[in-house]
C-alpha cells in the first residue's frame, strides 16, 4: 500500500495481490478530519485488511458487555462499485473479548462522514481504548448490485433448513 498526496487529503492505493503478476491498484482517497488521525496501514504484504486506529481525545473505557462508538478521525472516498468492510481484530477478540458489534460494518461508496467503529466488550473486565490503538481492520471489496424479482423459488435439496440444519459435528 502506498499513500500519496500532499495536505490533508491523500490517497491510499490498495493493491490486489491475488495474482502478484497481475496486481491491480485501486486508489482510495481519505481525509484526516482530526490532525491526530492516522492513515490505514496494512500490517503485512498478505494482509486483507488495513488496520484502522482510534482517534480519541482521551481514554475511552468500555465496561463488560458495554459498547462505544470510537472515532477514527478519517473520512474515505471509495470508488463506485466498492465498499469498505470494518472487521474485528482477532487479537482484541481473543485476548480481551472486544469485537466490532455490527461486524462487518459497511462503509458505502457514497458515504463521506467520519469512519467510526462500534466496539463491544464481551469480556469480564473493562477495556480501555487509547488514542492511536489499532481497533479494527478495513477490507475494501467489490460490490455486486442485483435486481430483485418476486416469484417462486427453485427447489433445492436443503430447502428451508437453516440455523444448524446441516449439523454441528460428524458422529
């Protein structure tokens, strides 16, 4: 990922590495709404999501089973036909029981407001978010729009079975 552009507006260039020989770059412009905000950054060459950080004036403590909307200080401009998915960080979930409540959160291509992350603390201890903490990851993905049509549904072997209908464990 590269970041280009002077001043408060810059562009993140996301590189598709499914086939490194055919890497395609999709620029995503962002603006720092707060000077303390930090650009999204991929943690490794193979990372699917870019880490996004908290941009808070002071510590925010989330009580057990509580939630809080954490600002990032960033706004993004996604190309039409793309979305950003805000997903939990596995380390926060594993170590502290903290996750993204509406996971994945969706940022639509026509949204220009601040990116915020709704964190929920499912752990037994309070969790404190500090300015600059990596709180979530953002995955940029293409969107397929469909045309919904009303009518009879084709029969399948599964039918209307859901919510565990295919079983839990092989016996």
